[in-house]
DNA sequence: ATGAAAGCGCTAACAC
DNA sequence: GTGTTAGCGCTTTCAT
């Protein structure tokens, strides 16, 4: 993929006949506030008010204006509005991958709330690499968002600097820290891993394995899981690590790795439900009975987890809640309401089903 | 969900001390082209050129400017740039659901290409209802995108009018018509359904069922499938129709409906691979052997399709190609290159695997 | 190769 | 409740 470059001007714009000054720059949407105002017989600012603060405009003026808007087909220009008011009504959201349903869903819930307050979401995909995030942050900040939603708490120094320099509310999600850039709404991956280790140990499992995608938060859970087991005297926790975007295939592959290393009669903690789903498929394909021959533990509680066969035991992350709390916290700052907590732990919940 | 309303101004902006005119409106990013120009000892326009047309600026001036940019931490303001140039460098994309991987992936491929030409993607989620699309189109057009990517070819009259009024390149995808709004890059759902009917009939199947999500394009395939079978003398094609967003659960439910109506020893054409995956799970759960007791045919060839157990027979839609062709067609218009074809059929391919 | 002036379409601030 | 004026930060056009 080549570097982004400045797009050349479309011919239609370039060869616009250069009439006398001030006439030569026609926009594509040539209906402006002014034209609406003219039709309605008021001034431009009154139309602006009718749109943004209708309560400040007399009822019958409002009606004339609305008629004029309908008649002219006026579409407001938020580039101009944002420039003048220094508020773009845009909230940027950065996720590692839009093709990962857990992030896509969080964004959906977040969007719903933020949209109902009059903001639009500008979505950016960072991948799992820090340097890609830097480019993205630059590109996104040039749109002058009023707030930013981030996934994770690990950002390069450069990113942090730029984000803070923008002096806008920022919410970090899907992880937890007492010292966020601004606001954090998430949960502790260490706590998740410990709770899972404890649950499984208490259920009597003594042989543990991991199938994990190679992404920072998943690996953090892996390390914490190992540490928790070590404290219980279990030192050997073999892992099948697969590349970063979870897929059924990679789950299958991860289990294959584990089995080829002699893993048997144990429980596998997977870095996502998708990976777990693949592990289930591989087990079925090899004639292993779940949970008898192989127990499986997922992460996320995606919608399919309750409906795999057998049903997947997993950790529920309350994505609707996380999306809502993130939106609420940003909106509180944007609307200058008494700041809610800047550090929100939405927790998690172990959902025992059939696979472990 | 309440109606979008205008967000109140943040206090930080509202109570800004009103010094003398022209000083009272400070922006959050107070570093402007002007400040960079000042530091570099040139005029603002030269900095603008350094950014947008570096070849028009002397090498050593360029160097001074780049230094000044780094030193000041300047972030361009694309609201201002877009307003002045009447080009936002934004391309809007509308998908029914970002939580549907087939659309999310198409957008990913599309974004990659469009981004490398210097455009950013503004993503909107329309749901499967026409009226939601209308609101979204309005909201999106007020950001003055330079082009629009749409999913499907069914838009309300109001939408069509607004989109055409914007006088920007438009590409419709995931469907096909000889008379697009502007450009169409997709495939024919009728042809898909006919090809699948023919494939299955030729393989010897005589008992057919459908499990389909209740979305327009899926239902179109359903009707065409039935019609194709009717031409071969098969009139009865029972269907399990489930609500619009495909999920494993709904696939399971759809098969349950079909079986409860006495369906057996046949093949089920599913409206998506996800639905098919659910059908597979339900079959497994009921002890039905696939494809012996029940054959299954998917749609989409998502990444997991090759890795279900047994592997899913399905229709491949080339999403990377669709994304790329859509981007290419828009870029051709944006860059005023000789227009490629306005009507592009990317076709499809039946992928025989183990389930049918 | 660089600069000066004008203005993109809108809203903030103030006046009436 | 409505209007006037002056910008927001940038790019275009024309001039040098």
C-alpha cells in the first residue's frame, strides 16, 4: 500500500471558468444559509438559529424557514459550521480492527449513544501496531473531532502527546489503568486471567494450555494466567500462539499446535470466543469429546458463545455497558456536566456453560 | 433512542473571557498555518504549498517549514481546508451493519485503496430499513464528502434525490443493476440463486429448503432460488426465515423451524455462511450427519467457511475485488481519469466443499 | 518560487 | 426575536 498523497483536483473543479472574483468558486451544493434566508425573507443568522436553537426563533418565522429549507433542498455545511464554532460534532473512534466483532459491537453501542447527542462517529482502524496508530491519530485530529474513543491503553509517546495537545476529552477502553490519558472505561485483563485460573483450578483441572492470538491484551491475559497458576504450583502451561486477528481457522491451528506438543486431558484457555470456536471445531474433527477429553474456555461471550455445540464457557465482557459508559463519560465533559468518574471498571463475569 | 439534538457548548468554550474582538475566539489547536509560517519566516500560503504541493516550493524553504511544523506541533485543520477548497477528502460509506463481517471486510478493502489516494472514510451504519438510511444520508452529506459508497441498490426516492443533488461520484455495491445512480460494482443475486439451484439439482438433490435472514438481498436470492427450482418441477421449498442480522443462533433457530415442519433428507440453502454455521451446529446437536442426513449450502465464503467441520460448501463473493473496484471507480472520477466502466459485475463462484 | 487579497459558509458576539 | 459585523483557518487567484 503506497503512502497517502494529496489527491489531484477533479477536472470539473479545476477548469471552472474564472469569471470575476468572488464568482469563480462555486461549490457543489450551491444552496447556502444565505439562499434559504433570502427565500424565507430573513437574515442568514436567523436561519442558523432556526436550525441550531429553534427555541430562540418565533414560531411563524420558523415555519417560513422550514418551508424555505424544504423548497431549496438545503443541506447544512458542517465543515463551515465546525470551522466557525470550533466544534465539529465529530467524535473519532479508533479500533484495532473493524473486522473483529467485539470491537465492532462496542463501537455500535457507543455510536448509538453519542449520535443521540448530536455527534457523528469517525471510525479509524489502527491494526495492532503502534506506528499505524500514530498516522491514524494525525489524520483523525486534522478533522478536529470534539472527542476521541480509543481501544486499549498502550499508545506511543508521540500519540499521547498529540492526543493531549488536542485538549479534547479522550476515553480509553478495553483495558484498565488508574492513570488514563483522560478517562478510562474498561476492565483488568490480569483480573480476568486470575479469575479464570481460579475457576478452573477450583473445578479440579490440573492440566492447562493456552491458545492465544498474538495481540497485546491477549498476551497480557496469557502471562497473568500463567502467573496465577504458578502460584498454585503449576509451572507448565503450553501455548499455541497464532497471528493477531482471531479466526476460526487460527483457533483450529492453535489447538493443533498444542496437541502436536503432546497436550492432552486438560483445559484450554482461549484468547477469544472465535479462537475457542475453532478449538471446538478442531476437537470435533479429531474425535475429541468436549469437555471430557478436552475442556475449552473462551473470552468475550460473543453472541454465538451460548449456541456452539457444546455451549462455550467463557468470560462475559459487557460491551453494551462499556459503549454506553464511554459515551456518557465523554458527553459529560462535552456538555460540561459534573464529571462522572474518570476511571470506570465495568468488570467481567464468568459464564459457566458446557465446555469447561 | 432520542432524536439527535444540537449539543450544548462545552463550558470551557462558553466562558472564554471576551477580550477585544478577534481575540476572543481561540481554537483548541491554536497552532495555525500562520504560526508555522511565522516561525519559518515565510507566508502562510507557502506553508500550505509545502504541505499540498511540495514540488512547488524550494528545497531549503521546504526544510525550514518542515522544521517549523515539527517544532510547533502543527496539525492541519481539514475543516478549514475543506471549506476553502470545496474538497473534504472524505468518502462516506454506508453499510447495513458494521457488526456483519462481510460488509466490514468490504469496507476494509475499500478503505485501504481509497486511503492510499489521500481520502478518509466516514462510515455510517444504516440498518436494513430505508428510513434510517435517509437520516444517515442527510447527516453524512452535511460533512460534504467527495464521494459516497453505498451498500445495495434500493434507496428511497428521497435518498436518491439527495445523493444526486450532491453531484459527487457514487458507487453502489453488493447488488447489480444496469441503471445505477452513478456506478455499480456488484453481482446479481438472481444469478447466484440460479447457479446454486442448478448445482444442487445436478448433484441429485430433489428436496430443498431455505434458512434465510429477513433482509432484502437475502430474500431476493430466496425468491430466485424458488423460481429456478419451480422451472425444474419442484414447487415446495419450505423456508425458515429469521430476523435480519445473521447469527449462529438464528441459523440454529432457522433449521429448528424447518425440521419442526417435517423437513428431512434434503439440502438447505442458507442466506449467509453464519446462518449455515448455525445450521451445522443445530444438525450436530441433533445428531444429524452432514451431508448424509442434511446437506448445507452457505453464502459469502467467509474466512471460517473452509474450516467448519465439515467444511462448508458455499458461494464465494470476492470482497477484496469488490472493495478495490469500487475504490478504483470512484478514484477515476475524483481524479478525472478516463472513466472506467460504470457497471461492473464482479461475479461469484461456487466453492464445493463437504457439506453439499 | 513566493506573496497579497479575497472569500469558502457558517456562527459568536454584540446591538437593537 | 432578529440583524450586523467580524472572523474561524485555509486555498484560490492573480501578481510579482
